[in-house]
C-alpha cells in the first residue's frame, strides 16, 4: 500500500496533530505555516481534554504528559467564599507547551515557515497548493488547518464567515510566585470560577514557559468574558494604539490605555480577592473576540477543513483545540479504513465530523447566552462541564 502525500496548511496545534498522526501512519507530510517565525506563546492557557494530548498519552508514558491536573472545579462569590467545589480532575496547559511538544515530535525539516497558502488547484489525481512567496507544492491530500480566518474556506465557501457573539475574552497570565499565600493556597489544586452580572471569569494554573508544573513555578491563567456590543463599544475596544482596527485579537501591549484602565477598575469592583490578584498581576493582557463559525461542508474531493477552519466554537466547553485534534484522529482512522484512498476516506470522515461540530457549537451558543446575556448561569451546574462530545466527555 502507498500512503498519500499530505500537504497541511497551518502549523498550529491542529495542523501539527494531523502532521504527526499521518506521518506516523506512513504518509509523506509537509506543513506550511504562514508565520515567518515559529509560533510563540500567545499569553493564554488552555483546558486539555484527553483528545488534545492523546498523541502524547497513547503509549501510557506518565512522563509524556504536556499538562497538569487540578482536582477541584470551584465556584466562589464576590467575597471569595466557596459556593461549590467538585472533584473533576481536569487538566490544563499552556498553548505554547503543547505546540512546542508537537513541533519537536514532527521536526523542523518538513515544517515550512513563511508559507502563506493563497490558493490551490484540484485535479482528479492530486492537488497543488500555491503560496504568497511564489512557491507551490503538490500532493494527494490537502488538509487545511488555517484557522478561523481560513483562506481555504474563503475560497471554497466565501459565504461562510465568522459571526461575532457580542462578547470578548480578556486573557492573561500571572506568575504564581508573585501571589499572596492565600491566593496560592486557593489556586494550589483548583480551577476557580466566579459568575458575574453579566459574564464570568475562570482562573487556573498552567505550566510555566519551561514546562514546570509544580508550585510555586507555575503561572496562573485567567479568562474573563465581558460584553461589548457592536455599533461602537466593540469597534472602539478593538482599535489599537496605532489606530488600526483589529478583527479578532488585540495583542499584548497594543490595547489603548483607557481600556486597560477600565478593565482594572471594574476588576476592583466585582472580582473576588484571589481572582483580583491574578488579573491585577498581569501586566500585559490580551483580548480575543468570541466568534461562531459553522461550515456546511468539510470535505471537497482531496481537500478538507479541520478545526477552526470549519467550526469556530466558543471556548466554554474547552473544545476548540480538542475539535481540531479529534478531526485529525478521525482523518487518520478514515485513511486506514479506506486503505489510503483519499476521496473515499474524506467521504466517510466528513458526516461524523460535521455532526460533532454542529452539536458542540450549539451547546457553546446556549452556554454563552446563559452566562453573558440571560443571567441564568448557575454555580455548580453539571451541564457546564468541559467536554467535546458531552459535559465531562
């Protein structure tokens, strides 16, 4: 059997997961990343569902984990009193920790930086991708993992665009060692939520830049969801200090001082003491606007969309990275079942991944409505648990 030659557009976690899985299967794989430099820490932690780090845990090696475990899912009130604390044992990491581990596994020789895909040509016997630098590459399968602003999706389905949800996530990290003893104790083995009016915030520990995952060497990540309607407030928030209108992310050091001051002033008024320490300890937060994206298709002959390129999921179930990884694992399985027949594999792969994307997107929409606009988010609600397929799964 001859396995297909695979081109992957997008070298983040989803693209790299597909790369290592298909390479290990026997495919010749090339990854093309638009960034001119290796992707760096984006100042954000992630909840690690089992499928996200499955590549590292499949063999059962304890030292291959790229995340840390926290026992408790805790809710607190404004004064910091515990409302509920469930022993859920979820795992957490930094985006860059997982990215670096995947890149180290895949290697640099077939990971091409500075290659922004701008088009492709489909043929019955293959596909050729073209890049902004004038180069091109040909293969049997093109996997498009190029994110929410996917060039591939804009070519294949120009009518499918991300839709702003009405709120953003303020994000950042604070060194654990700089927190008070009380805050360190509160966060030692717990993720902490506070339900606000409106919105909510969650805080949890992740490994530091060197991968250290034990106190006091960790960093503490926060995600604070705040409403900014369009028609003025959102557009003003996303206007950076150089006068450029940002579409989805306001990087650290680029937001205007008045917005940072307003966020910190509001934090002092509404946040529990430990959560306030974490937020105020972050000198360079970033902002990520929350979008919905739903694609009616994911497979196009020898071309497929995975992860955010096909479905933009609100972060509330921690399924963004997990969906991309699940798409990659399912693609590997479909290629095995089809004995390497690309078009047959994609035809069998697409319906299940579409159904999963639609189901998870609808769940995150309901959760966002409850927490941000309806005021019906209830501390301790078991339906709020993380999970790609269902709460807790």
